[in-house]
C-alpha cells in the first residue's frame, strides 16, 4: 500500500469514527427518550449498537482496558433493556398467567406440557401439576376469573423521565 493510500484510508477511518457518534446523536434527537420503538427500529438501530458495544468491550478487554470495557458493557446493557421493553410490549405472552391459579407456583412458560394447559375466555391458562387442571374445571366462571386475576403478573408501567 502506498503512502497516499494509507492517508486516504486514515481519512475514511477518521470520518467514520466521527460520523457514528453524530448519527447516534441525531437518532436520539429524532425520537424523544422514552418514546415507543418499533421492531424495525430495534433491528435497524438498536441491535447494531449492541453488537458494536460488545465488540468494543471485547477489544478493550484484550487491550487490558477494564474501565473502557465496563463502560461498553454498560452501554450494551442499556440498549438490551430498550430491546427487552419493546419486545415485551409487542409480543403476546404464551400464557395468561405467570403463577398457577390453583397452587400459586411460578409457571415456567418454556416447560409447560400441553396436558397442563386449559383455555378460558380465549386465553391459555398454564398449571403447575397434573392435579390443578382437574381442580380448575370444578370452579365456577366467577371463581376462575378471581383466581386468574391473582395468577397474572402485574402490568409493567412505562415511566417517561
């Protein structure tokens, strides 16, 4: 590579290094803090920033720069939090309840077999063990509504600061 090519490459790298923070700043101005983010915006804006922060933290670790690595990991964690909140608002939960409406045990939605699921008012209700669906069937509609209301997780509140 010639000296002229190195200079051109250095200029391009410097421009990219300056452009990234500016682009991030413009994106923040365009959407006020706390404003809803679409799934497309997550894919186009947030995920690349997470990858960038993780790569930067990896590089910092390799260079022995602990403070910089931690700062990049904190930045990645903040971005992941935005992704989690957005996805939680967009994705319908698998089951209407987070705890068993009969026993009160926590429901692990990823590991509930079909035999422990019943439908009620158009919602899927998960149970913790084989005895609970049988007890559920014996309840009146009013009793089921009360038990289900107690078994649902409280809605998360979106605070705008």
